[in-house]
C-alpha cells in the first residue's frame, strides 16, 4: 500500500484499516470482505443514477472500441457536439454554449479565466477582480482555492490569485438552526457585496462573483430565501458576471434539474461536473450565455483562436459518450422529478434525527441533508470522522466534513433505504463519544 499517496485522505489511518471498494451496482458498493455498503453519498456526490448502469456502461464500452481519443484543439469528433447539444437542451434557458473540461476544478478555473477575458475582449480590461465567499468550495486548483473559502484547504497553500475578496458565509445557526428547505433569515448577507466589497474595490474593477448556490463540501449550507436573487440584482447593477458553481447542485440533487431553476435565478455561467457523466468518466463543463461567447468571436480575427484555453482531455470521447448516455438516462427515468417526489420523505427522516446525541442542526433540500454535530472539545472533526467510521462498520457510506455529516444518495434510492441511512446515522451517533 506504500506507493499510492491518497488524495484528501488520512493516509496513515486508512492504511491501518483500509476501506476497499471492489464493485458496485445500483445503490450498493461491495467491499473486499464481500459486504454490501449502502451508498449514502452517491460516491462523491456524482453517481446520480446509481452504479453500474447498463446504458452508460455500454455507451462507454462502444466508444472506447470505436474512437478512443481525438485531439480537442483544432480537431473534434461528433460526440462532442452531440454532448454539447444535449447538455444545452437541458440547461437553464439562456445558457446556450457549452465548454468541456475534465473536472469540477478545471470548470471553475476555466470560468474565472473566461470571466476576466470576457471583459478584456470587450475593452473593459480593468475588470480583473474575483469575488468568492467564505466556506465556498470551488475545487483545488489555484483559482478555485483563491475564491474558495474552505479554510482547511487554503492554509497549506498560502499563495492566492492577488485580486480576490470574499463575501461572508450565509451560515447562521443562531437564526436558522433546524430549517427545512431554504432558511428564512439571511437574504441581507447579499447586500454586503454592494455595501462593503464594491465600495472597497470599486465596482468597475470586479470581473465576477462566484458562489455555490448551495455550498456542499463545506457542510450543506442552503441559501437563505431571496439571497441569490439579491446577488443577481447587485451584479446586474454593476456589470459584474455571476457564476454559479453547480458541480454538486446540477443534475437533480436539489429536486430540480439545476439550482438556478430551483431558485429562479439565472447566472451568466454555470460550472458543472460530477453528475454530468454519472461519475463514470471524469468530465466537467461550463454553460455560458451566448453574449459571452459572441464577445470572444467578435474580438478575434477569422483564423485566430478566440479563447486560448482548453485541456488535452476536453471533450474526451469516452466522457462525451458517458455524458450523452447519462443525460438520456436521467430523462428516461425522470430522475430529477423522482428526487423532487422523494424530498418530503427524505426531509422527515433527516429531521427525525433531532434529539439524537450531539446534533446541533439538521438542514436539507431535495435529496441532500447536512447534520451538524457539536465538536469534541479540542478535537474538531474527530466526532464526524467517528460517525463516518461507525456508519461504514454498519454498511453505510456517508460523507463528513469536519463535524458535519452530508447525506446525498443516488436519486434512485428507495424509501426503505432512506430509512436505513438515517437509522444507521442515529445508531452511530448513540455509539459515539
Ligand atoms: C462546488 C464544487 N466545485 C468544484 C468542485 C471540484 O470538482 P473536482 O473534484 O471534480 O475537481 C467540487 C467538488 O466537490 C465542488 O463541490
């Protein structure tokens, strides 16, 4: 086990007691002991339609045997155009251009570069600053951690893009603990953009504001009612682009296709990944307003590259095949509607954990729930880790971030599996110190 330096993992702990997954089907993993593990986290928020889905597996198998790779620069293959058409057809109305990348982190850094370059090609080159938010997670590349606000992920890398600032987090347990769905309080957190940040920096220097509509990886922080709309209004007033990072919230997680549609707020750019291919092949994408695309086209000569950016694996044929099959499957099985239909039941079961040991907040939307625990004195994060391990011992996979548990199952989950998920968490909490 020596050679593999595992990402985002307590390597020494893992190697002392490995948790090894060897196969998967539907809602379940199988580990190397032959145990079935209920997948309460859709892998890493990405296995939207459950595991080992035939139409996706077969599409990828066919693709690898037909066209394994094609260079994406100055060349293309038909599936790239088909995947873009399919994605745009299901995108929020008004976002009609798709740019493919290899992951969520790449999508974010691409979006930040696109925003800055967009202003420049329009002759507004002073707009270079990027505004993120505390407790935001936008992947791990330098752009993403610069605008991100996950303190633990930043402290090892005290180098940032120079021109960034952060809105405050909307997390407000004093007023919003145990909210069901969108919290009542906190729309005014958006006003800080105008009152503090734009005043401090001068609005004409700001290129874009990027937020996760619902912050996932920092602990399921649901936006307060009206908050995103206010951000949109302020951005509009000052010619600032609004980017929604929908790497988690895209593809049905919140009980609607996109968070943008769920909240009725259209950003200028959406970043997505994860569910785009059901987690089967790495892929990310940007959904972009045509005005942004057209500005690049208008600014460059006929044979010039309009946006000098892309990756070796942009629009990889296997990823495109997986995306096409995944989006078809989501539509054919009406999985986003299914998530919406199950969300009331899921909410009830999540909130039934109230009163269990250490539970200081429960929050939920669609098929995602966050359960925030009291931290152990002097050992923040250890209780979350313990609960995760105890759930694993009982055959259930959940995510934890510090002392917050995140539950986000594949959208094919059945009610009895929702029961088991939350009952296992309850029993893990009771067994925990
Ligand atoms: C909102 C958000 N943005 C970006 C990322 C990074 O995606 P990736 O791990 O595919 O680079 C994530 C991953 O969890 C995410 O949740």
